[in-house]
C-alpha cells in the first residue's frame, strides 16, 4: 500500500488517428463523386479521343481477394489512369473466374466434412491429446525422411516443417476466415460461391479505387448465359475453321476425378505437361527365389526401365533396381508382364496397355531385393546377358523404379557401377557376385568432340567425382554430357554409325518399338496433384483439344506477335510470348467435372 501514490502520472491518452481517418473519409467521398459522375465509364461512340484498353487476369472466386491481387492490379490501375491523364478513352472491364474444378472440389470437401464430423463440425484435432499424437506422427515422418536423405540441409528443413505443424487443413476452417459461421453450410452448393464472393470482390475493388467500368463486369460459367453464349460461339467458330480436333491424346489425368486435370484444376504442378519415355524391355532370363511363380507365364516377363535416350542402349552393361523398393509384376493386354512400380502401373493402365482403362492387373508383389542379381537380355546391348544391380538413389516417384545402365554416357551409371566393382564386400550385401559386375566394361557408343567416346568417364575424371553422393557434380556432369551428346555427338556403333545423335535417336526408337523391344510410356514432367488430392498420371483418352501447334495457325500468330503492329511493352513480355508459342501444341478444352464454360 505504501508504494501507491496519488502523484503517479495519469495513463497516456489513446493514440489518435485523425489524419488517417480524414484520408479515409475523403477517399469514400471522392469515390462517391467518381461513381456519380461515371468517370470510369468508356463509351464506344466517343471517337474524338484515342482508345486504350486495360485488362486483368480473372481472379478465381473460391475466396476473397487478397494482397497478391491488389499488388498485381496496381500495374493495370496505374497504366489506365496514366492513359486517362493523356486524354485517352480508357476501357477497363473486369471479370471474376468461377469455371473449373476448384470451387466444385471445395464444395465437395465441405460436404464431406459436414457429413463426417457434424454441423458445425467437431474435428478430432480440436482435442489437445489427439493433436499431440498428430504432431508426434508428423515429427516422426519428417525425421525419417531427413534420415534417408544424404542432404543434411533437407533434413533440417523437414524438422522445421514438423515444428510448424498445425494440423489438417479443413475447408470449414478456411471459410470461417471469410464467411459468417451460420452461412457456411450453404457453401456445399457450388452456386453459393458464385453468389457470395464476386459481389465482395466488386466492393473491395471499388474501395481500392481500381477505376473499373463496372457496367462491363461479369462472372464466368454457364450461370452467366451471355458469357456462356460467347464461349460457345468461340468454340463453334474454331471448330468450323478446323482448329478444334477430337481423338486420342495424352493429357494430364486424374483417376479420382475421371477427367483431364487442367492448370486451374491443380493444387500442385501448374504448367506441367506430359513427358514421353521409351520403355526398354529387359527380358528376365531366370526366375530365382521369389520370382519362381512367374516362370510359367505364357507371355514374357520384363524389367521395364523408362529412358529419354533410346539411342544409347548399345552401351547397356547392367540394370539397376532399388533394394528397398516395392514393385509388382503387372500383366498387360498383349500378355507381357512388366516388373515396375505401382505408380508406373497406374500410368500404363491409362495408356491402352490393360483390358480396362485405369485398372491394373498385378500378378504378384515383388521386393527390390528379389531382383538383385537377376539375369536379363538387354536389346541392342553388346553383352548377351546383363544383371540387375542395387542403386540406392532411385526415386520410386519418377519413371518405373527400374533404371537401365549406360556407363559410357551417363555419369550416375558409371559412378554406381564403378563402386560395385571397387567394393565387392558392399556388393555382396545385395547378393551381387564379382562375375555380375567385373566383366562388364564401359562400351564406347557415341563420340563427342572434346569428350571422346566415353563422355561420362571423361566428365567424372574431370570433376573428380568419387561416388554417387557427389550430387552437385553429378548433376553438372549429366547436364553437360547429355547436351553435348545430343547436339554434337556422332553414333559410333550399330546400323546408324556415323549419323548425328539428334538424327539417329528417333530412328532407333522407332526401330526398337517395331521390333517389340520397346514401347512408349508417358508421365507428367513433374508431380501433379489435383484439387481433390489425387496424384495425376498421363492418360490417352478421347478428347476435344485445341491444336495450337498446327503450323499455319502458330505461324500466323508468331507473324503478328513479332510484327510492328504488336506492342508487348517490354522485352521480357515479348520473350514470354515467344516461349509460349514454342511449347504450346495441343490443349485439352473439355471437362466432365466442375463448373462448365
């Protein structure tokens, strides 16, 4: 009590924001004047002034607009206002994008949460004890991943992710940040998203002072009959001109959704397209141990590696598999049995190799260790039989999980084979005997100026690569040998000896396919996940598609883009146009799930 004093200073007055509040009041008043005076409305009949149009990529309406939209939008706003100050008649329309899977997927996810956990839902992770278990599981998973990785920096990152674990992302929880709780249940209907978020977007953009002609604002989807008719007219016109085609095409495909997974339908992998591989059929010559049940198959059994370099198969010395990998023996329509990863089997099942689309026929599961030392017949190889050897760096998330080995031109293969030769005690751990590795010398197949006829050996010596753990050096060696080999390499073996690698590659690939030694396989260039959480494959399906790569169409667009009549406003933008025109070939333009048009 004696410490109290009536002379203590009074608390500081609350901080005032008079200037800020005045600015906000002025902002509202001025914006009201703009609206009443129709200052941002552009009329076509005003021909006395030069015309200028500004547009902005339609923001997707599965939520409220955010700071990223505002930042990007400032560029359009500044340019429009600059042109107005110059006296131009500026048109700035605006649209809200609602087409596709994201809204439908979010609505379905919300419906599932309500059905499973009630309304309002009571999620398990709200229980502190359950959350503790979930955090522990996440930490254990991250630690296990870090332990497997030789890259310690990745391990540290995984631990940090585990420490920041906050639980499962729920659709209901996301909506509580944008929608009154009592209204959330109505969002199980995708139409509700169209009615709710675009008006909020319009209000926010007005307050932002965006200077848009709101008479020319709309949402996409067939809900808007005017936009729907416009899109229908576009596609009917394109079809009449022969630009819309129908047929089997390889597209990124979601088995869960049962349709092509376009860019806006993805939660991961935007811009990723199909990658063509050549599957090399390495025929199994003996069926030891666990493989014995496959010996009586009517069809042949193959280990089936995927390669981007079929022209190098003359240099095969062995095959690699992951000892800890999980494989399966999958029977295809023609009776062939491929030993590959389950992930790759899903891809084959969507590309016409199985009786039923998307359905695999697994005869038996196979462990990577069961494949160690298995003898194979490798097409085009110098050696009549090669062996399956261990490689610990194989990713089961890429290709088929089986890797053919060409140590003359692939630095990774050379280093891995050399280690098996130099360390027989390590090889023995995987049941690999010296006769499975020692006799198999590097086979020169391609001559590259300055690199000789065994470019992988040259680069590994040059960079002093000691093991497959020298990942950065190996990546550099691989990029250099592959590029030089394709652009300047000359074949020195086989019927196409003397030809440039770039010319011989497609010929050799086709010859192997026609001889039944190889087949084509496609998968995404990198991982693609749909909005519904499905890891996508590549599927050959009947599909309507736009043939953007058709020569006359593409050349006409290029001629316009690179003419004096086209203004990209920056060299960077013009370069992006060029890149897009170079890679854009065939583009799927229909879907069976989600909101249309």
